[in-house]
């Protein structure tokens, strides 16, 4: 039986404190880019704590030593700030467009100081952050909810 990245993440969250920081880092490096919306299943604070335990996590991108501009596509009425952002506006816009089938969506922009950056991954130019440390968070794009047209029966 194949174990999914989501299952590995759940196990890591449960037993992460029993593993070394290097072990947690290695596992996060391998599974994080394969996960889809991990905050649907786990609280952002738990995920941030896991990344903090691991130290800076990346698949090849060095830890920034200056602030970076990050973007996030999300629903307008988010209940918990997201930890996954991107340095690519178009990627954030694509995510916002996907969320617009569920509700009003937006592209948020923020400044991430180096202390806020927990990890970076090449796919989707992803930046994992501590949301509370982001500065100058603002909406830079808005996409109203839309519904897909129903097809008429043949």
C-alpha cells in the first residue's frame, strides 16, 4: 500500500517532536511540494510549528537575507491566514481563479521579512511563511464568485 504525502504529514505532525530537526526537514523537503491545501486538514499554527522545528526547508532555493514580496490567491473571507504564498503574481492569480468557483476570491500581496520565511520550493515559486510576521498585507486583485454554466440536457 502506498502512503500518500498527506498521510506522511499527519504522521509527522503526530510524532514530529520525537524526530530530529534534520529528519523533519528531510521529510518536509520531500512531501511538501506534493501536498494540496494542507491547511484544509491541519491548522496553520501546527504547520508553522513543524516548519520551525525543522529549520529552513527548501528544495534548492537559499534562505533570503532580505525581504521579499509574496502573493497569495485565496477566498476573501478566510478564517485562518495562509502559510503558503508565492513570489509569482500569476501563480497567485491562478489560485484565486480556482477559489472563485467557491466564493469571492482575491490576490493578496505582502512583504515577508527573512524571519517570516520558513521554506521555499521551486514548484509554484512557493514561500512558506509565518503569517503574523508578514507586513503591508493588501489586496491587489479581486475575482467575484462565478458559477459554471449548466449544460442543457440533450
